[in-house]
């Protein structure tokens, strides 16, 4: 069963998650953890830029 969501809500979610990951990276004292959070933030940002990712 396929569900449809409002693309703007998905965009908002992805943007919020990107910001959260960047904030977590900024607070981390561990370089590896900081890098992981930044990688996740970059992935959320990339998904937000691709309309198909939002519609899926």
C-alpha cells in the first residue's frame, strides 16, 4: 500500500533533520561522531534537493 504525503511536509522534515544533525555535530567533542553527523546532514540536504526523494 502506497501512502502519499504532502511534499512540503517532507521538505520541512528533511530540512529540520539536516539542521538537527548539524547542531549535534557542532556540540560533539569527538571528531568521528562530528563527521558522522555532518555526513547525515549532507544526506538530508541532498534528499531535500531531489523532488523524487520527497515524493517517495
